[in-house]
């Protein structure tokens, strides 16, 4: 079973059932974060007891007193969860968003900034929007997607693919004791060539 680390007033390790009970009893701190394997939303328990937990959790999270101070927000940089998984997590009070980052950028640098008007869209459309990695984190990186043959930015049409490039203070100085790999990855005035393929949508969101 995946472990989860709680970061709040004090840090401690706990398995998922522990923090699930904390949420149900409304004893979870109003501020804090859980670091866990985010492949787990794809494998939400299906046993009757777990479904009972989900029902109670949904009721607890939907109460105005709790929702204002203890909403659970999941940020994943894994493959986008399927629409059915997103619908199920939303039904128990979780808010899922998607992002993108690499070891070479030290942290998340692109995040799917959610717009309030999207909440009114059908579940399938919300899932499509949440599958996008989004826009750059302010002050952290410049983002571009280029055509490998022309070296120019791809059109923002959501379909023309190119290589994702990042630049900014988030990018590493280089690979340890490997100048050749460093020169291959970091070129053109500090642009880091990720090797990942993406598209740019008309609204400026990367996927």
C-alpha cells in the first residue's frame, strides 16, 4: 500500500486509511499537504466498506464548515486520470488538477490553472480540460513548443506537435560530470530541450 507523508505543524508518516479516518472524523489539520503516489486515484477501492467510507467522506467534505477549511486538492503530474476517475474523485470532494515538470527543472513549472466557468461544463469536457498541463508558473519558467525541423514555435492550434522547451531559474545548471549531455539539453540562450512532445492550445494552455 502506498505511503503518504503529512506536512503540517509536524511531519509524520501514515498509511492512506489513517488520513482517511482523520478526514471522516474532521480531525485533519485545516492546513497541510499529503505527498503520495498519484497513480492511486486510478485504483480507488471498490469494496463495500471502502464505498461506505467514500459516502461518509463525501458527506463530510460537502458540509459548508469543512469545505471552507479542509477541501482536498490533488495535483498530479502523472498521466491524466480518465474521466470516470475524475468524476468519482470529485464526487467525494476532491479537486484534481494536472501539471508538468522534470527532475531537471527541480519542481513543477506548468500547471493547469482552472477557470471558474469550466465548473459548469459536462464531466467529459472538464476531464478534457484537466488533461492539459496548462500555463507556466509565474516567475518560474518560459515555455515554448518548437518544430524540430524549422526551429520555430508551433502554431497554437492544439494539434501541431513539437518539442517542449523551458527556460528560467527553475532549469538546472547541468548534468553532473557530463558536459556532453548538458550541451545537448541546454542550448540557445538557456533554453532546456526536454525531449517531451506537446501541443499548444489557442488559449495558451500546453498539453
